[in-house]
């Protein structure tokens, strides 16, 4: 049986492996993702990050991390959304995205922002956002490094 549920301590290692196995994320990006996971696991009173996982049987096949954008009213960042290679193409990413939107709405959110790279390896990520109703809101040339733009997507939930 599959379920989307809050992050648990035993999810940390499966999520680390998931991030590595996707082949999308650099070691530095994976370390950043794990930092956010650790914040949620180690500080029950923090309010910056919300993490849910997609579990199928005893396997964690995906997760998302969202949080309210500081100094805004109703804007949330979608910091991470990732699906294990074994779960890709099964609607898990879509289910996680919908769940994140419901969570954001339940907290008074109205706008979701997602950032990604312009590099060719992120083409499927950009298509994922567009197929789910996000719009490209901006692009900053050479943001990450020369030839690697920041692409910002947004979706209004109202």
C-alpha cells in the first residue's frame, strides 16, 4: 500500500540514496537536501521546512520539502521534489506535487515557487513543472555558473 506521510527518522538514509540514485543532484546539492532533512528531524519546533515522503510498501520512493518564503504573505518555496528512479513514470511526482499544494493551501498559501537549472539534465524537471500548471516566471542568465541559468517557476493556487 502506498501513502504520503510526514518524514520519519528512518527515512534519512533511503532519501540520501534516492537523491544520489536520481543522477540529478551534485554532491553539494545532496548535502543541502540532507541539511534540510536534518533540520526537520532534529528540531520539532522549527517552522521553516515541511517534508513529506511517498512510501510504497516499505520503500520510500519520493519526497518533497516546502516552506513559507520569508518576508512574504502566502508564498511558499518548493525546495525539493524527487522520485527514485524505480518510481518514476508512475505518477508519484504528481501525487507529491498535489499533496504539497494541499499542504500549502492548508497553511494559507497562495503561490508556490520552484527553482531549477537550465542545464540539459534538468529538461525533464522543467517539463514536469510546466505539465503541472507552473509557469516560467523568470530566468537569470549565468546564475549558477556561466552557461547555467536559474529558471524560476511559479503556480498560483487560488
